[in-house]
C-alpha cells in the first residue's frame, strides 16, 4: 500500500510539472503571435533641417532609420485581437 501511495504521489507531481510546462509554452507562443486584426499606416511628412521628431508609443518596438531627405516617412502596423 505504501508503494502505491509513493507511485501516485510521483505520478501526480510528474503530471503537474508536465501540465505547467505545456501551459507556459502555450502562453509564450500566444504572446509571440500578432493579433488577429491588423491595420497599416503609411504617411510622409515634410521636415526642415531644423525640425525634430517626437515619438510616443504604448506597446511594441519602434525602429528609426535616418536618410538624406527633408521628410519623415512613417510606416506603422497596429495589431490587436479585435477591431
């Protein structure tokens, strides 16, 4: 009887660990996916040599690249789980 109790304990602990691992992997995979709704934005703004750019962002990465034109080009992709 003692051996059955020991096996049940280890079996339960093992199943619990596997379940936790699968849950963690699922959550990590879900956070990597983009939302099911996306919206793109593309616009060009004139900017003088003395001009500046200010960026406010609440979520996600921002990539900035310089170039030799007197304008700012904005290409953005918003994603969400619903509209």
